[in-house]
C-alpha cells in the first residue's frame, strides 16, 4: 500500500467534506488498486479452471486456433 498524505477539506464546523492527495500519491494508489483487481481476476480464473468451468490450452493450440479464423 502506498504511503498517503491526505489533506482534508472541511466545512466551517470542521466536518470533513473532501480529500486531496498529491497527484503522485493518487496515481500510486490507482496503480495499487489495479494490481489488486488483477490478482482477484487471476484468482477467479484459477477457480474456474480448477472447477472445470474453464479449460487450459497450450500457446500452440491457441495460436493454431487463432490463425485458423
């Protein structure tokens, strides 16, 4: 998890309304979240393979099938 240094925008009563992050921290956070999504997608794909819902094919099979189209 990237280190974040948020700044909060508040109303006159001190209630937090918004968060401001330096752009580099925001971009690092977005990249981190994308990585987490990729891991979840890979785990779901693996679950489907293990359950037999999806199959694994070799690269050669994929390329032959793709070229045949």
